[in-house]
C-alpha cells in the first residue's frame, strides 16, 4: 500500500488527512501547531509536530519514505515553497502542492512540485466527476495519474468472490478496502441507526449488494470499472 504525507493541517490539509486515514491509507500528518497534531493523531498512522521548512526535521520524521507528499500550507507562501523544495531534496517522486495564484504555482513547479492544486478548482473537478460518473460516490485526486474512489457494488458483481472477478488485472485498479453499512439497534424501543463496517478484502470475499469498494488507480481505469457495474 502506498504511503502519504500531508503537510499543513488547516481545513484543507486536515480534511485530506482525515479522509485518507478513515479509508485505511498509511498517512503521516505534519504541522507545527501542536493542537492540530493532537486532533488528527487518532485518525492517521502517525502525527508529527515539526517545522516543515527544516529539511533535517522532515528527514527524521520518515517523510522521505512516502510515495506521495501533499503540501497543504495556505497563507504562508514562503513556508509552502520551502517545504516543497525540501521534499524534492529528499527524493520524493510525487509532490502535490497547494497554490493561491498562477505565479505561485509556477514557482512551485520550478522548485519540485509534480502537481499544483487550487482547492476551489479541485472542488469543481470533484463535482464534475460525480456528475460524469454517478456510480462513483467519492473521488479524490492523490497525485499524478493516481486517484482514490468509492464505488458501490451493483449488477453482475454481486454474489461473486473477488478472486473470480480479478479486478486488479482486468481493470488495473487496486481494492484497498470494502465498506458496508448495517442497521444497529439501540435500546429497548427498537430504534435503529446505520453503522459503517470496514473490511480489508481477501480473495475469497463475496461481494454483496450495497458493498462499497474503496479503490485506487488511474482515473480512466476507475471510470471503466464504474461503468462495468451498470
């Protein structure tokens, strides 16, 4: 499983770290604010308080071993650029950095970012994807040609074991988790609420109606898989 580093735990970065952590991904969350680090620590694999403009501190945190690093620092442009530079120096191949302007984006690319994001534009992209592929319940871009999506199981896939479907090789998409919702009874009055159960998939797991696959892969491959559920 690929590993991710989320640097900067403002609203944008915190949501990314929280979403990835809840989906079972390996995540290192970093911020110099102790309160934010404490808030996220039970959701992600590891939460570290440090100044990301300090290259040696980043190296010691284990960030150099991740596959994708996302720089979510917003208003402090200098720290944003220095952090991106440090990640490049550490040899991280995929660096996604947040930008506020086109000039800022240009600088980030020059110092090592492999992809630059504008949060408001990315939200528009997610809405567009949800309209274009309605079977995809959630869609997050994690890096160059690498995406995470939630797809509800439908059609001929129901009742079949994963080893028979061979999704990884047929669709070039990896299943990292299966989620399902069950009714849970509360108290003597028989009140029910939905509870979400997460399972790590095994080859023998038989897909059931309303199971939700959490998958990672290229956007085109995810789209092909989603259409096959029709």
